[in-house]
């Protein structure tokens, strides 16, 4: 007489089996880990974005200051140029007056 011992199946197709529950837990754990990783990356990106926004604001203020300084420099340059133009006209007038003066009696 021959006795057969039946082994339990290695895996089952049933979704409610213990093996299936293990796989589901592994999938959930992986998803939780990925979700946490994504959330951390989002926080880092948010922080980087805010830092960049602050730096851009600082650069815009600095740019405005540079433009104001440049405008003051241009205005000053225009004033200096006007003074130099007047000086040249005065020198030209003085030179022309000197060229067309009559000889002095003392020059003889």
C-alpha cells in the first residue's frame, strides 16, 4: 500500500492568500517610500524656488539702483559737456576778438 502526502501549493492565485498580502504590503511600502521621496524633493524644490525668487528680487533692486546711478552720471556728464561747450565758445570769442584788434600804439 502506497501513501501520498499532499504538499500545500507553493503559490496560489487567490488574491486573499497570504503570499498576495505580502506582495500588496511590499507594493504599498514601495509606494509610501516613493511618495515620501517625492514630497521631500518637492520641499527642496519649493525652498530652492523661494531662494531664487529672493535673489531675483535683490538683483532687480540692484539693477534699479544701477540705472538710477547711470541716469545721475549721464545728467552730470551733460552738465559737464554744457560747461565745456560754453568754455569753448568763450575761448573762441576771446581768440576772435584778439585776432581782429587794431594794433596798439605801444606796439610800434
